[in-house]
């Protein structure tokens, strides 16, 4: 009798992962390695964040921080073409490792400069703005390159859970380590995590090559899978491809809506604290010292109230996002399909901001923003990565860097302009900005529909875009 290849057995790990997504035999190991990889990268980033805030606020102040946020977009105009040039000469896996080792070395250099007392706050803030976007975009380029579109749609929900869990763990670990290690030492811990990510990248790649040879053959399309990617740079690839350009515009719009929403929430939080703790009125029997003490006590109460609010808010966002990523995202993508799943976040944002405009209550703004941010971190993030599955390798690595870095920061710049112009020139309050976000979310729905249609055509291979 002819010998037929044995059907891979479904082991206990695969059966366990099937509680959350449809994992096929042979896929459990690679998807867990990818989830652990992005977990380490996000943990490293959230270890760095408190150091970033301390260095820039402690030496330069809040005004410098605002200016540096806009400077990150300008810096990416130069960094993205450099990354594309590097991809022209290095195979993709060596490119990934080179970038990770470079960023780890930068962390060690910043550690030495900070310990020497140098004022590196602005430089470090700009560097972090490039680092956190580039390493995450590069990771998802790698994940897109490993899996076929059918696999990515099933498995990216599990990988995304590693990303969400890393954000939570990094925040918790940073708070625990600052005391015993000190602030600057967190940079060295983060550098060690980046180096560990290099090993995980290699392990995941080798496992996919061994367990999924058919995916590697299809991905390679007749050429070495790890060959350098010569050709146009990231910005050029985006400009020439309407599908990629629409994704970039969608990220600008999504970030514009989200950042403007953060302003709305922050303004209402401050107004609520001012209501609970009115300004101290100086009475005739109050001397200068008593008035100063009362004003300081009031300011301390306001600060603590804001801190407690955001601690609860971030906890709610992280918890809802984690649960959604683990139990809902894979099922929603399978049930709705990518085209309909893309509409989830803009529709939630539209409804949330409409309620925020109509009901001037902090609780409405809070829970609308919890729903928006949790959906952004779970369903929207997974679907956004799926959109790159049917693109070419050059587009996955070069164009994705441009889209996930520059276009995201461009949304921040647009939001800053909208908030400053809307409040100072048009006199908009929180309700007015909420109505603006409703209109922006409606435009976002239209963009999502167009991108979804092009994704379906790309995936089917019927139309070249």
C-alpha cells in the first residue's frame, strides 16, 4: 500500500489554544513564540516610559514635551527612508536583528549619559517616539511574512494578546523595579529584553520553516524568503499604492479621533475635580501662610483625584482589552470577516462621542473612551495587522514602517492643531469637540469600507492594486 503522510496530531497545547482561536496542528509553537516576542517588546517599552517622562519633565518641562511630540513626526521623515535603504542591503531577518541590537545599544548609551548627569531628556523623548513605533511595526511585518493570509486571520488574535499583556506587565514591573533598582537601571533591563527578542525571532522563523514548509514556499514565490528587498522606499511604495495610502489616511484619522478624545476626557476630568475642590477664596481672617497652605492642599487633592481617576481608567481599558483580545477578537473576525470587523472601532467611537456631546457627564465620556480604547487595542489592532497579509514582502517591511510610524505621528500633530485651533479660535468646548469627532468617525467609516473592499480583492487575487 502507498505511504501517505501522517496527519499531524492535535496536542494538548493546540487544544488549549483552540479555546481562543482556531489553531491547527503544528501552529501552536510558532504562535506562542510570536506572542512571547511582542510581549517582551511591549514590556520593554513600558519599562522605558517612566524614564522618558522623568528625563524630559524633570529637566525641560511640559512645554518641551509638547514640542518634542511634534518633532517626532519630522524625525520619522528621515528615519523611514533610512530603514528602507537598510532593507535594500540586509535580508529581512538580519534587518530585524540589526535594528533590535541597535536600539539595545542606544539604551545602554542613554543610561551612561543619564548617569553622568547629561540633559538628554529631549533626545531621549524623540528616540522613544521612533523606537516604540518602529519595533512594533517591524515585529508585525515579520509576523505577516511568516504566515499566509488564511493563517494570520486565525492566529493574530493570540499574538495580539501577547502585545496587550506586555503593556500591562511592563507598567506593573516598572512600578515594582523603580524602588530597588532605580529609575535609570530600567533602561538596561529593557535593553536585555530587546536582545532576548532577537533570539525569539530566530526561533519562531526556524519553527515556521520546519513545521510549515508549504507556507514558506508560498511566501517565497520562487525566490529566497530572506533575500534583501531592493526597490522603492517606504514612502514611495505608499504613494504608488492606493490601498496602502488609504490605510495610512485611516491611521491619521483614527489617531486624530483618539487623541482629540483624550483631550475631551482630560478636560472633563479636570472640570469635575474643580467642582469637587473649588478654588480657595481668601477671607479676612486668613493670612498669607494660611491661604498658601489651603491652596496647596487644594492642589494636592486635585492632583490625587486626577491620578486616582486615570489609574482606574487605565485598569478598566487594559482589563476590557485583554478579555476582548482573548475571547472575542478571533471569533468576531471569523464571524464578521475583515471588511465588517474594520467598522467596529469607528462605529463605537461615533456612538460614544455622540453620547458624550449630548450628555455632559464625566461617566459618559469615561466609559465611551474605555470602549473606544479597549477596542482599539484589541479588535482594531488585530484587523490592522491582517490588512498587510496579502501585500508584498517589500510592502510588509518598508511601507508598513512608513504607515505605522509617520502616519500615526501625523495624526498626533493634526490633533494638536485641532485642539489648539478649536479651543482658542472657535471657542469649542468638550461637547463641540465631541461633535467634531462624530463627523471624523463618519469619514473613518467611509475609509474603512473602501479599504475593506480592496482587501477582499487583494486577498482573492482578482485585482492588482
